[in-house]
């Protein structure tokens, strides 16, 4: 029976040594969520609203070429 006691003691000692596992999991989870939020924040600036209502209003606001209809604020960098 002493072998069983020694084995159980070794297993309990190994289980008590957790190390930085939980901390690394938290850091990894926070960095993934932060990366997703950063990507959403940066990519929402490049979104174009191509709805039917806004396009019709822009075309009637000015210009006869049918392009942006005088809406140069949104397409200032283009």
C-alpha cells in the first residue's frame, strides 16, 4: 500500500502547481475580444451606406452626371 500513498501524494502535489495557466487564458481572451472590437471600430469607418433612400436623395441634390450627386463630404478622399 505505500506505493499507492506515494502516487496519490505525487498527483496531489502536481495538481497544486497550477502556474500561470488561468492568467494566460484571461490575457488571451481579453486580447481576442479587444482585437475584434478594434477591427469593428476601424472597419465601420469604411462602411458605405448604399440604401435606396439615400442614393435617390443624393442624385436629386445636385449634379447631372448621376455619380455622387454633389455629396462630396462622404467621398472627400475618393
